[in-house]
């Protein structure tokens, strides 16, 4: 009995690893921020539970499906060869079944909560798995744009669920995430340039050079900060919240400028780390304001 129990726990830990819990948690936070930006009553726990549960399942499902499809790439990179699929700890058929099950449950639940909300969640999954991972990731470095579109869907879905419609603020929040994606992904692709080259995945550093990539990061960081700032103003954040948002954005812009004008591996990795902290903090700020 103990051996069986230990085997189940080990398998669940492997499944949890495949959901990329930190990435999933960040996207889930953006969805909550979008919902709370509509000033929906937090006591409506049924809707909050439906949104959180369906988003978690849909995002996790798409992540598992991505890992299933990219298992051959992951096996060629030092950074990812330890993952459950390339390490043969989980079989491809098992991963595919898990990804499809999580995705179907998440989309089904989302559609049950609200049709518009469910449609946006489905669009995010479709862009992530089909357009980004299956169609474009191995063909062009510009695939990150479509990956950014999928990344912007949770916050748009949350806002649409709170309002019952899509408005310009929801689009701006989604655009903020889309423009933040290059800062997050391109700094990563520079740090692990050799890994991506070994796997044959086209990246901006390989196609356009490191300095051009740094300029793209700087420009996208400015765009992300502006989009988040205008969205924060649009929802009616008070001066105190806007100042905090400005401080967060200022840190992002300073690091992006430093990475462009005085490039170093240390600054690049610092920007990569701060980019995630920036997005998480900005979204939590919107959640707190919405309460």
C-alpha cells in the first residue's frame, strides 16, 4: 500500500512540474486582476471559483500539451532535458491524455461560467498550442508575437467576465501583457542562446543579433509600461496606486535601458527576473485596488 501511495505522489509531482506552476500562477493572477479591475464584488465566490478553476485547468492543459509537442526539442537542451517527458518519467501518450483532459475540463467549465469568457479562454489556448507551438515556433522567431497574444487572453477574459463585454481597458491590459512577453522571452533566449541553437528553434538573437534584440526589448518594455499605465488610469486608480505603478514601470524601463546601452549578462538576467516581478506586482496592485 505504501509503495502504491508513494508511486501516486511521485506521479502527481511529475504532473505538477509539467504545468509550470509559476508561469500558470502568473497568468492566473492576470485573469484575477482583469476581473477585479471591473470592481466586481469579491464576495461572489461562485464566479471567482469558476474563473480561477477554469483558467487554471485551461492554462495547465495548454502547458502540458506544449510540453508533449516539444518533447523532442526539450531533449536537446540542457535547460529542459530533465523535464518528465524527455527524461522518460512520463510517456507521451500519458502526457497527451493529461493535456487534453485538463484543457477540455477548463474550456468546458469556462463556457459554463459565461460564453464570452469561455470563448476568450478557448482563443488563448488555441493561439498558444496550435498557432504558437505547433505552427510557428519552429518556423519563425516572430512566433513570440502570437505567444504574446495567448498570454494576454487571461486578463482580457477576466475583465470580460466582470463586465459582460470587451472594452478598451481590457484590450489595453491584454496589450500590456503582449508587449511584456518580448521582455520576458527575449532576455531568456539570449541567456540560453546556445540551447535554442542546439534545438534548432529560431530566435531573435540568432536571426537579428543580440543588440537588435535588446532594442526590441527596450521598445516593447516602453509599450508595456504605457499600456499598463493607461489601463490603470482608465479603471480609475487613485494617485497613490498610479504612483506605485509608475515606480514599477520605472524599474522596468531603467533595466531595459541599461541592457541596451550597457549590455551585460548580469543586467540581462536581472531584467528577465524583474520583468516577471513587474507583471506580478502590477497585476496584484490592480487586484488590491479592485477589492
